[in-house]
């Protein structure tokens, strides 16, 4: 599976500068990004199973080991597929190394999402693969369905941000 990562140097700084100049315009950039990736989010949501993907996920797991992974809740799982914008940095290593996070992206949070989409080893993974195919079962497949258009639209949006802040796009 190929990774589709485009790194644009200075984008975080340009977005910060844009936020300092015009907060409404900065928020509009976020709304524009969410609109660009809405087809991926919608496709991913449509690919989710109706109800628990495995029979064990339908059972009550209150107070038991594995409850966070196994207790399936359709509403919670669906609402956690989101487009995001971020300029955050996180501490990665014990030595205090900082790693930049993606500025624009799509994420699906939660242990059930991780298990359904990416679990690759073990009995549960084998059962998920038999029913839904190999990892990535949802997000990447949803993205692949419209990746060329998404990439071009995001590049256009990045160019817009860079022009608004008088920065040249450096890839």
C-alpha cells in the first residue's frame, strides 16, 4: 500500500500567520478542507458494518478485560471519523524530541476503529480479514476511491493559503 503524503514546508507557519491576520478566513480554510475530504468521510461511513463486525462485539463486556475494544457502539464508532486540521507538536521520545503532526488529515479514533481497520495478527484479525478484507479495511479504501481529486483540491487549498500569506509553496 503506497502512502500518499505531501509535505509542504511552511504551511503551519502560513496558517498561523493567516490566523493572526484574519481568524474568519483561517476558519474558512478549515471548512474548505473538511468539504474537500467529505467524500472520503462519507464513503468510509458507508463502508462500516451495520452493527458489530464480529459476534463477540455485540455482547456485554462491562468490567471485563478488553471492554474498550470489544464493546461495539455504532454511533460512537461512526462519529469518530473526522477531517482535522492541526498545527500541534507532540513530545515523542523520552529525550524530548518534538514531532510535527499533519496539518490536514482524516482520522478515525477509538479502539474499535483501530481494531476493525488495522488489526493484522491473531484470531480476531483473521476473522475481520475473512469478512472485510486485509488492513486498511475502511479509511484507506475510502480515500483511494477519490484520491486524485482529493490530492489536487488539497494542493489548490494549500496554494491559496500560501498566496494569501505571500509565501511560496515549497514541497
